[in-house]
C-alpha cells in the first residue's frame, strides 16, 4: 500500500471484531458463551496442588494440620503413649505452612 491508501474492512474482519466484543460483554455479564465463539481464560488463576490438598487440612483459624507418621506397622512394639500421641493431628511449622498455603489458593475442599 502506498502512503494515503487505507485498507478496506472486509465483512470477515467486521464479524470477527463484533464477535470479540460480544464475547467480552458475555464474560462481563457472567453468561455462558455461544458455541464456537472464542472464550478468554483467566490466566491469573492458580491450580490447587491435589497432592498437598489430600495430605493437609486447614483449621478454622487458618492453621495447617498434618497426620503423624509411625502408625502403619509394628504397633505392638510401640508404647501406648506413643500410639496415643501419633493418633492425633499435628500443626505444620509456620515456615513450612507458608509454602504449602501458596499451593492451596482456594483452601482444602472438605
């Protein structure tokens, strides 16, 4: 194209522009999109690490609980006191809890 010539808008370009505007309006309204239309995906959404979600529990005050190890086998050789204490959940230390909480953006499903 030379200096003063402008590119003509074809019907396809007009339709694509209209479709993009329609999708942005639908996403603002929270409506479901039409079939075949492009949908914008929220790239800022972080996924939950399921391996962490299965092993830990969040208390009502926001602390993280973990299970105690040592309850699988050879229970007869362990004292009653040891078995009783290992049966209860324990708090995760604050340093480790901070890392695990980042992997649980929406909390743990109960």
